[in-house]
């Protein structure tokens, strides 16, 4: 049986093991929305980079969406700089 990587847990599991990451402290960032369903099923946080075209409705397997990766990185930086108390950037959806 041939299973596409996008429809398999194997690549995500292999990456978590190789990097010694805990799935509950990991996020998957992707600009193809359907590629986020398996990571979410594995309790990996999901961020959809929507390039300004927000999905409506937002699928339940998307934890957050941002216009672009730079917006996400700046939001993470600001949050860490502010001791995890600053609200999410307005360019991101939750």
C-alpha cells in the first residue's frame, strides 16, 4: 500500500523523534491548510499561513492563522519578550 507523506503520521513522528521534540510543545506551520490535519490529530499545534486570504470557516484543526511567516515570528518574539503576557498580533487569527 502506497501512502502519501501528507496523509501519514510517519514523517511527523520521525521528525519528533529525530529532533527529540515533545508534540505538545511543537507547532507545524504550513501554507497548505489540508497538511495541518494530521499534526493536529497528533496534538501538535498548527499555524496556517494564509497570505491574507483567511479561510471561512476556519477548520477545527487550525489553531492559528497568520498573514505570513514573518508576522508569526514577530508575534512569537514579542510574546517571549513580554513574558507570555502580550496578546496575539492583530494580523493573526485564533
